[in-house]
């Protein structure tokens, strides 16, 4: 830090040199050489840091999910039969570094779109359990990807992050299977959500008992590209 401050002071000295020369002042040759050497060192350090930052950004990948090719399914078991339903993906983008596993982004699901094929059951689900008028959206914000991602072929990953639903955030990990080919990705993500533990109402009645956990399965597809390029620019399909 002290060396950095000294380099900064010396480099600031060069700029007003012309005005000082007007008054006949000139530093010694040794002083000039030392200052120029420090400034050259500072310039090289700045260039090296900038290059390192650019290289790191180039290593990161962005997966843009296509809502039209995405199904968000839920499965809830009860004593008589299993209830299946779906939600719609609003948007989804996951940015991650394959080397460090660090991740960011957001996947947003329209809670108000939830449907199980039974109008009476769905009305109760939205009004009494999900309260979708108050909480119309659920989001997942990834922060870590574990496992080795293969640009071509298959990979099994664990995607960790925070899921926000019904006004509260919870740590979750999606078991994720990925198939990649030519920049296109197909993925399945699975998580067992303990919705009762998270504060949502259990719809069980005296005669009908349901599980206190619901299984979430996301089947999705999208385009993966380097963080420095846009999906539209990187996608061959978009250029045809």
C-alpha cells in the first residue's frame, strides 16, 4: 500500500512538470529515472489487472433459459392419488464460472400461473396456500454451481442458491442434469420443497391427508454463451 501511494504521488508529479520548468526547476537525472521507473511499473500493473479482469469475465458462462421450452412441474402426493401441476417460467438466466463455481442470476416463475387441472382445487391453492395475489412470483437466485460442466456432452451438477417464495427466502440446492451440444443446453432440475416447514399452509383435511413436501421438476432448454457476448450474437439460430 505504501509503495502504491508513493507511485501515485510520483506519477502525479509528472503532469505539472511543464509548469515547473517555466520557473527553471528540473529534478536530477536520478530522480527522473526513479520516478519514470515507478510510473512504468504502475502502468504495467494496471494493464495486468485489466487483462486479468477481462480474462476472468471471458471464463464465465451465461445460460439463458427459454420460457417457451421450459416446464415447471410440481408433484404432491396424498393418500388417494398424486396431484400433478405446472407453473410458467417468466424469465431465467444463470451466470457461472466453471472454474470457481461462483454463480449469479435469477430464475423467475409466475406463481399465479399454477394449475393442476382441477378448478376447485386450484382456486383453493391460490387463495389459501400460495396466496398468489399477494405473492405472484417466486424466484431462484443461484450463488454456487458444484460439479464439472462439460461444454459438449452431459454433466450432473448441484446448483445452490436462494429461493424466494411467499415472501421469504430459503436456501435450496437443485440436482441438475445437463446435456450440452453446440451452445444449446437441455437441463432437468429437481428439488423437494418442504412447503409446510417454510410456512405455507398444509391443505390436508380430516379425510384427506397430503404430503408436507412438494416435488419440483424443471425441464428447460436454452442457449449458453460466454459472459462477454450476448445470446443473440452467440446463437447460430438467431443469425439464420
